[in-house]
DNA sequence: CTGAAAGCGCTTACAG
DNA sequence: CTGAAAGCGCTTACAG
């Protein structure tokens, strides 16, 4: 087996200096067209391709962009990654993907690994456990551009790409009200997480705008799983003043609600309206089909990646960190359509 | 902003040679315990961590393992990646993830990039378009271990991890026969793809074992989408001799079948039995719930990663390439349960 | 047990 | 327009 050709082999083959080869490959203006042609031919002849690692070490320019996410195996996250990859690929950067698996310690370790791997930039969606941001400050201290998406921490001055959760929730509630529901409960996730805090805000704002009182009994926080949502729904239904609609801060929770309604033979949307969040792939398959808020995860990932590439292109431009909200869209299906039944 | 400490800073701080620091950090046996302790303290003091890129260039040992997949945003693939990441992470390797987006040209480009990035090994699930394997031979020529998973090409001598598609299909058909179905149709994907070829084999073998004739009219190949499956189902139902069960080579196809049955008010499982493949997350949510074959994607990814780590540990051991089949499991739900109704 | 020195494969100021 | 030479931050034979 022959060893892979390096730049010295190419230079020797042509009888020129390695610097000439290096410049020719980068289309450096000071190299003559004739020499460039010779170099490209030799490169093909010897099947040469530059060692990215060596180039990185010498130039200081990394060859990869790091991504840290809680877990890759969710519909939302894998679609974010899909969007990121589509944007990053043409730029020539590699994508190094790390999972925190929702643990702060692993996230910290991921950050260190990426720094030691000389990545050019880091895109992160923080874990549930992450409250301290020392590890993120470390990224900035190493002069590595950092962008947060979806799961962000607000204390840090970095660019953020998020779904406009407040708006998504607001529109969901407005829709329920339009459909004639007025006693609207909220099943929310852990309130310390950015997205759930904002969905709660949207819920409150929409009630206020429509002169509906906030009923503390109808607000159930910190629900994480389908079975917890099931139980919470049972409690709501058994209470003295049961709601006539339930807004869920995720589709997983909505599945628990539908399960509870089905078990008790309560009709949705006729008796109880249900809206989820995330527009997971099964929204068309539940009975009734599930109204939900589409977050456009591919666009979230793509935007984060685009901004990263912009930053990497003009490193010197220090712009003010901004937060970009991707506008969500309510996908109306049957579970909330008491007035007009949609075709699906 | 201070520059990150390098190994020279640590050596200078202690008044020792960089070689001593390097060896101490690797727990080299020739370094005294006392010196090691000093080095570790200095490392903490200066907040030093080794530059992986430089180490890679000098030692020739890569720091990353590359993964090439068609698309990350599928339930199956993102779970494979999840399994891979869980195994790779403790080893200290980074995971570089590339998408071919089902295009041969991009897959080729991914391979080149990974080689130039000096990855230690490559895990690949090939694209639909991939028939030529020159790019994979290139990986071997560069002495980089290669492992294929799920979507494999058979012409190459490499380790493979696959779901046992033949068995999965076989058991699905046996189950349908046990449930009293005897006129069993097959909706299959593109037959040139390994997994579909084998699911077809399993289908044929199970019919043969049970003395059922193969009915060419009931075998519809090259169905890729839900709507194609819908149309194919309509054709089957309208034919002179309609089947009494339909085995689908993917859950997506099964959704098209259920859609067609629903539209025509044909009851499943009573009139037509339906079995899918892949056990996608919505199997519990369809009406009827969908019997399907679970492939254990996390295990497939984890096995591939484990074998890669083994190969990287003892590089010299040239073992014979083997194919490992992960045994699938039929998850029986309502769509195929004509005799005994399962609880779900 | 420790150190001096070479070198991995590039890039880039500097010189001409 | 091209080349000689230094150096990125490590590791590793070799020497003692």
C-alpha cells in the first residue's frame, strides 16, 4: 500500500517549492495561471488532497464547527441538525456533533473537547440541567464564536435563534377562544426552561388580551411525560371547575391528554379542546387529529448555521448579539375545531 | 485576553522538558509519581489542555470517527446516531457527522472530507443512489477502518451491522398466517436496496414454509411514499382477487394502506390485516394501532460503534469481515390481531 | 527516570 | 511571480 501523497511530493514532482503549491491550491493572485495549471494537474496525477489537520495547526483556522445538543433522537433536534448540516456543508466545515444527554457535566465535557479540537465555532442547545454558564464563558474566552438555539440561557451575551414561543402559545390560545372555549387550562413543562417560561407568558398574555381571568387551578407546571400529563388531565377533569380546553406545551403532553379523554369517553373537540406544541409527526394520526404549533426546526438550525458562517467570514466585525425569533405557525386540526371542522 | 497555555508553558513553569510533561499526562510508566503529581498540578494551575490537532498531526492518531448517513432527520437514523454517540463518547473520540442526503456525489465528497480530516474510522449507511463502491475502496486504501450499518453494499469486504430483515419479514408473515390470513400482499420499497431485497426474501420464505403460493399480483415493488402506498392499496383492493392482508416493508407505506382502508370503510384487522416495518413512534396512535417490526436502531448504532472501537484498539489484528444481524422483534398491535385482540 | 532534538504536513512572513 | 525557512503544538525514538 502506497502512502498518501503530501504537498512535498507534489512540489518535488513539479520541481517547485511547497509554498508555490500551497498558494496555487488556494488560487493565490501572485501565482501565474500557468503554474496553477501545472499544480492542478500534478495534484490529480498524484491523487493529492491537503491534510486538513496540518493546515489547521499551522494556520490556526479550524476545519470544524461543533454542535452540542441534549439528545439527537428527537424529531425536533434531528431536524435542527438537518437544517444546520445543509447550510454548513457547502462551506467546507465539518460538523462535530456532541450530545449532553441532558447532563450538565457531559455538556461541560463536550465544550472542553470541542475547544481542544480547535473548532471554529460552537452551536449549542443547552441541557435541562444547565443553569451555570461558566463553560459557555470558556468558549468566549477562547475566542470561539458561540451561538445558542432553541434551548438558550438568557444571561449570556450571544446570538440566539429561537422559536417565538410566546407568540406560538398566544396564537394557540386565541384560536381556542375563537372556537368558543373560555376555560382554558395549561399543561406546562419545567418552568425554568426558557421555552416553557415563554409559552406560559403567551398563555397569560392571550388570556389577558381577551379579558379572561387567570385560573391558578388550571395551570399545571412541571409536567414532563405523557403519563404525567395523563394524570394531570384526570385531576383537572375531576376538579370542581373543570376546563373546557387544554393547551399543552408539547405534543407529548397532548398525547397524555387525549389518552385521558378517550379513557373517560369525553369527546374532543366537542367537550374539550386540545392544542399541542411542536407539530410532531403523529399529529395527523391521533384521534382526533391534533392541533399543534409548528416550530420549523430546520429553519431554526439553518438560521443558526448561517449566522455562524457570517461571523466566521468577517471575524473582526464585532456586532451586538441579537436574538432571532422564527415565527411559528398554528396547524389547526380536529382536536380544537369546534366551530368549523377542518378537512383533515 | 490571555492566550491558551500550551505544553511549553507547562514545561517552563515546572522547569522540565516538554517530553516529560507529555509523558506524565499519558501516565507513561517511566515517569515518577512525584513528577506526575507536579505536572498535574501545573496543568490545573495554568488551565492547560492538550491541543488535539497538534497531537493528531504528530502521532498520526486521529481524534475523530466519521459517520456518513443518508439523512439524520428520520426516527431510525437519529436513533442509530444516538446509539453510536453513547458508545463513542467515553472513548474520547469526536463524532463527525455527514449527510449524503441520498446522493452519491455528496457521499463521495463526504468520504474525501473525512479522509482529509484524518478520522480514525468511518461508519457508513450508504445512500439510495450508491451502487459504485470506489469511494469506499478509497477508505480502505487509506488504511481507515470502515464499518457499514443498515444500508450496506454487499460487494465489499467490511464489517456490517444490519437488522435481520429476512427474519423480521418472515416473522411478520408467520404472524399473519397464524391470525388466519392467507392471501398476503407485499408492498415493498426499491428492490435494489439491501433491506428491501431481504424483506422480500423473508416474505417469500415464509409463504413457502407455510405452503402458500406466491401470487405475483400481490407483490408490488418500488413503492416509496405514503401516497404511492395508498394508490397501490386501491389497486389491490380493486383487483379480481384482493388480498386479505398487506405486509408493508416500512411503516410509512402502512400509513398509506390504513388511509386507503379507512377511506373505503374496510375494517382492519377484521377484513384486512396490516403489518408495517420499523416500529415508528406513531404505531400506538393510528386507528387501528399498527403491528410492526422493531429494528432496535440504537443497538444497531451501538454495535457498529463497539466494533469500530475494538478495531481501533488492536489495529494489527486483521480479522475476517463479519456481518452482525440484530434480531428484530414483531410488535403485535391491533391492525393484525384478528384472533386475539391485544390490550393495546 | 528525564531531556534534547527531530519531525508530523502544512502556511506564511520575508526576501528576491 | 517564486523560493527558503521558520514554526503551529505536540510526540517519540534516541541518548544518558
